[in-house]
């Protein structure tokens, strides 16, 4: 009898340890060390996330200015669909992190499984709608008779594989919530490396393959992301046992979708503001010619690479905040905001100085056209000085979502885009031309960072510092 009781106690003990091991990684260790320990493996993941666009742009640039301009025109639409997928992924990540903070693995499994179903349905619908509306949408953005055929080549295959883009974006946040940022980095990095290999083969025609040009760039991306999606299914279903494919409890699907969409709708609206504003700005920039579009497109890829380190911290920030919110450790959230803000400002200042100095050298990597290089250099030397405040603004949105205030994240982004970016860009364009657009973006990032910090500081000021789970109104 005593032996039976001993075995029962030991089994219960180890079962509890297994259930809380993931949560304790984010809720009990030092805040600074936990954030940067999560972010360090994610560097590879964020490099991979940006490598798709960077590598595609570098190879497509070898096809000429027209092809590079065509890829620049696709960027707002790609961003739009990516951010819709990210909005759903944000909801799944926030709810999964909160469940893990409560030590409720069954609820976490339900959210993950139903989130995968939801994002696959959304991706299918958006792909069909996007494919059927390519002509009017891209003409509205600024495609002309030269660029439109190339846009159709690229986006035709991209729409067919959009579901493979959406699933890894969602799964990345889930793996971070589980404390498995290493696997999150590896599965994303493997897809990016495969894309690097396939791009020159498909674009230029190597090893017996036909030269497919810009179509080949899109095909390489779809195949690589399909590989990443398959690996993600293995990680979620086999390694962590959160994705249930045999009995997905469909009777709870409406409830799960409702919970996810409470985050996904404001999150998607918030993130959709960026590609929509990018589309407007691209249309504004297109009035200055294809050389300017090509320059802004290439500089935007450099900008994305410059963000990989702070983005790694940002991708870790939201699940960290959400899991500590679920566990009731509100003081840790405030401490995380303080560390993240300092890091963003210091990093942004350093990158701005480096890009100002090395902009001419970077321009030569992408183009030999002196007109494209001129605008490329001007873009980086003006806009880069707002990078630190832009990251502060981004982190504020992650924190607001993590404490289950996604509407405030939407407000923060709406202020940046609707109140600041669009008016300042049009005003700058009317006064100083293309340089005025760049200066408008700089002012936008600085002001938006300050406003976001004020809003989030007030939200966190309403949370009790004692470790209970009651959130003050």
C-alpha cells in the first residue's frame, strides 16, 4: 500500500513538473536574461524571415530595373496577406501563451489545432480573391504596361502557395510560447536556405532547369515555404503534441475561432494598415519613375535586414508578456517593457549611423544604375534615424496584445499610419518631392514611438504589481 502510494506520488510529481516546465521558463527566470535568451535563437529565424525578400530581390535585380520595380509593386500586397496571417497567428500565440501560463495544456492544444484550421481556410479564400483581382489591384498601386506582365508572373504562383506562407508565420509564435525558440529558428532557417539554393536555379536556369525569371523567384519561395510548413506540422503534432490531427474536437471550433478572432481582427486591422499605407506610398513614389520605385524597393529590403535583431526580441516579447499575464506576474511585464525600450533606442541609433556611412556601398550591391543608387542612398540616410523609435512603437503593440488589449495595439498603429504617415508623406511630397516623402516617414516614426510608449505605460500602470490575476479596469 505504501509502495503504491509512493509510485502514485512520484508519477503525479513528474507529471506536474512536465506540465509547468515550459511556463517556468518565461515566468520565473530573470526578465532580461529570459528575453535575450529567447531572442538569441530567434536571430536565425528573423534572418530567415527577411532572407526570402532580400535574396529574391538580389537575384531579381540581376534581371534589370523593370523586374526589380515589378517586385517592388508586389510588396504591399504580399505584406497585406502576410499581416492577415500574422493577425490570426497573434491571436493563437496570445491564447496559447496565456493557457500555458495557467498550466492548461489541453486548452493550449485546442487553440493550436483550431488555429491551424482557421488560418488554412482564410488563406484559401484570400488566395482566390487575390488571384481574381490581380489586374485592377496592381494597376491601382501603379503597375504600367512594362511591369504588369511581370507582376502577373510573380503573383500568380505566389497566390497558389499562400497557405504555405501563412502556416509557418503562425507556428513560429506558438513555438516561442513553448520555449522552443531553437526549433522555431531552425525550421524557418531551413526554408530560407532552400530558397537561396532554388532562386538562382529557377531564375537563371541552372543544372538543366529552364530560365524562368521572376516566375522562378516566386516558385522557389513557394517550394521553400511548403517545406517549412511540413516541418512545423511535425514539431507541433509529434514533438510538442499540441496539434491534434485525428480528433480535432470540431464541436469547439466556433468557440475557439471566436476567441482567436477577438485578437485576430484588431491585430489584422492593425497590421493591414502598414501594407495599405505602403501601397499608397508606393503609388505616390511611382509618380517619380521606375528608378525611384526600384530604389525604394531595394532599400526596403535592406531596412528589413537591419531590423532582424530587434525583431528577434519583438517576436519573443509578446509570448513572454502573455504568459506572464496569465501567471499574474505583472511586475515582470513592466520590467520587460523597460528593457525592450532601452534596447530599441540604442540599437536604432547604432544602425542609423552605420547605414548613413555605408549606404553607397550597399547601393552597389543592388544596382549599377546611378539614378537608382542616388535614391537608394537618400532613402537610407534619412529614414534610418527613426528606426529606434519605430521599434519602440512596434514593441508597444506587442505588449498591448500580450496583456489582452489588442484594440489598443490597433489604436497605436492607426495613429502612426492614418494620423502621421499618410498626411506627412503627402505634405512632404508636395513641398520637397521624393525627399519630402522620406522626411515624412522619419517624423512619423519618431512621433509614433513616443505616443505608443505613453499609451502602453498608462495601460501597464493600471495593472496591480502584486502577483494576483485581477486586472484593474
